[in-house]
């Protein structure tokens, strides 16, 4: 009987882990859906948001690459910058290089 109970506990923990992973994915999907419904860009990856928040908490002025690009109103400038630095979409822009020292 003890082996059966342990097997059930293990299965339950595995199912709970899967449930939590699905919930995280659902939350990410909902963020994307909300952004697209609002006519905006897809949201930044959560790790990029975490970096921006950590830098901001340290009083380092920064933006996500998405925010930085979306603030550029001249389409040709934004397109040129995106061609030159496509990695901006998955990163964080720091305002002053001195802030990193």
C-alpha cells in the first residue's frame, strides 16, 4: 500500500508541475493577445522586463528595446535602426554608458 501511495504522490507532484508550467504559458499568451488586441506590438519577453525592472530599481535609466523602438516616430529611422541592430527587440537599452560602471 505504501508503494501505491508514494506513486500517487509522485504523479500528483508531476501533474502539479505541468499545471504550473501551463499557467505560465497561458499568462504569456494572454499578454500577447492583449497587446495585439490593443493594436500594439507584442509584449517584451518576461526576462527582458525583469532586467529593465532591476536596472530601474538601481536608478539606471533604461528602456526595453521594444519601448525604445516604438518611441521612434519616423518609420524610416525605426526600420534602419532595426536592420542595424535587430537584437534590440530582445534586449534593454541603457541611457548612459556611465550607469554601467
